[in-house]
C-alpha cells in the first residue's frame, strides 16, 4: 500500500482518546465487553487498564501511544483487510500499528473467538 504523507500525519496526530469511545461502542453494540476490548489492546500493546486511562486522560496521540507500547511479537500475524487496505502491506509502521488495532477491534466486534484474535504461532 502506498500511503500519502498526509494520511500518515493524520494518524500520528489523532488522539487515542478520540477513537477509544468508538471502539467501546462498536464492541458493546455487537455483544462484546469493554473488558474484552482491554484484553485485546493489552495483547497488542502491553498496556494495562491504568495505562489506558492515563493515555486517554493525557490525550495521547497515536504516535505517543505506540511509542510507549511494547508491540506484541506476534502482531505481524495480523493480516487481512481493514478500511479497504491489507494491513500486512501498509508501509508506514505507525499507520500499520493503528490498523492492527482497528483490525483486532473489528474481529472482536464480529464475534471471533478470543484465542483466534490473540494470535500465537
């Protein structure tokens, strides 16, 4: 995927706190829980609930969010299409990580089993 510089800059400047309520609403609307969402986020980033609260309260950008994250070594196993883009083909590392998160939230909302979402080799 060829990302425009503007597209990547938008992701870098977007705050996690502005997107988080949409993640919660999406999974809850589909019968999943906020706790399951937090489990998925923790798997990808290493952030516990207290970390998430701090990042939301400080209005951390996605750039800051992923700079502080310890990306799961199996994150590269996240594949597929999200918002019309194959996540494994996204060239910008930050944009790819944001899309990894989007993909996991989407899978959770679609009712995928947790052991499938939390990939292991």
